[in-house]
């Protein structure tokens, strides 16, 4: 049994791709998100003393697995 993208733990900010950090790609599998995407919240990170945050999304129930 595979855990759906929307139920997987959020990665660290440093692990996000640019597309994931911008909310264009699933935070778990990296697939471009579609209409059924599920909002997962905000991932925070630091870079050069700046606080960064990214709104991340995951595949919806009809995509990326069971
Ligand atoms: Zn996914």
C-alpha cells in the first residue's frame, strides 16, 4: 500500500524544487499539480539570514496514487 502524496510528511525547505516551492508541482512526487490539488501548508526555510516560506501543494485524491 502506497501512502498518497497528500498524506506524506512535508520535506524540508531545502529539499523543495523551485516548482514545488512556487506551488506548481506536487510537494511529494514533483508532478505538476492539477485541479484536484490539496493544499499542504507552508514550509519554512532560511537562506542568507532571510526567512523564506513556500506554500506547497500535493496531488489530489484522483492523481498520483490510490
Ligand atoms: Zn504527488
